[in-house]
C-alpha cells in the first residue's frame, strides 16, 4: 500500500460532510464493481482488497492494471467520452469500496482546495502505472512474468517468517496470464524457469519469491 499518500485524511473529510451521500460496500471475489461499458458518475476508493482493470481485446479478457488498497478509481467520470471499454473486477477474496458522486466530491473539494493536490497526485500515479505497463509488454515472456511478480510483491507481497516474499493466493497463473498478455501454459513455463534459477522459491500458489 502506498501509505505515503495520506488518502484517508481526504476520505475522513468526505465522510464528515453532512450533505455527502456516500456509501461503503463490500464486494465478493469476481464481482464487477463497474461494468465494462458503464460510464460511472462516481469516484471510488479502495478501503481494503485488490481489484483489476479488465479490458476486452480480440475476444480475450486482459488485465491492464491493478487497483490496490488506498487507491482511487473511477477517473472516467471526468472524461468527455460517452462510453468506455473496461470494467473493474474484484480479484481478492473480497474488497471494501468507498463511493461518492463526482459532483459531491467537487463540491467538497471547493470548500477545502488543499485536497485537490492530493487527488491530482493519485490521478498522476494511475497514469504513470499505465505508461509503465506499455513498456512492460515489450519484454520477453519470462522477464514480463518476473517484472509482474516484482511489481505485485512491492504492493501486496507478504514477508514470511523466513524473510521471503509471498504473494496472496488470488495471484494465480491465470491472473498473471491476463496481465502479461500470454497463455497460462507459457506463464507456467516461465515460472518453472524462474524457480530453476532460484529467483522463485515456489511457483505454486502462493507464489513465493526467494
């Protein structure tokens, strides 16, 4: 979690505004929080859990980005495009999400303009992740898988008693194949190669980095 961004101060402020009709809801695994073609009018904040930005390309579903705890999403609410082609899906066992309409958010920020910089920082970071993703696609498959695992471990890795990094059980070969834009069988081969080199301690779920 990117704790250096004190997003909870903004969320707490939005909750205290009496006129804000906000909700906080828990979604189960595989639930679509935002439909693929739905253009939301809301801004969302992840209280707990991990979600993915899912796109449809050539009949296949890919993951273009992950949304972690302390992240905002719903930027398309500010877009002039009438339709989008991505959905937001829960990939962890559950996710708790704070939701507020864009209009109420802007009204609240106009009263406390200091929070604008914090929100813009979040938006800039989201764009930066997407830019990094396009560079990542040019890597050879095994390096792509390795890069994905390193990225995920930085955000949601769990340090074990033996000082290794363990990824949550919902990071499966299927999830990696959707993110790396390759087949699940190719991901399996790449994980075996990384295990043989010693970079991976365990290739089976939970995937563990040495």
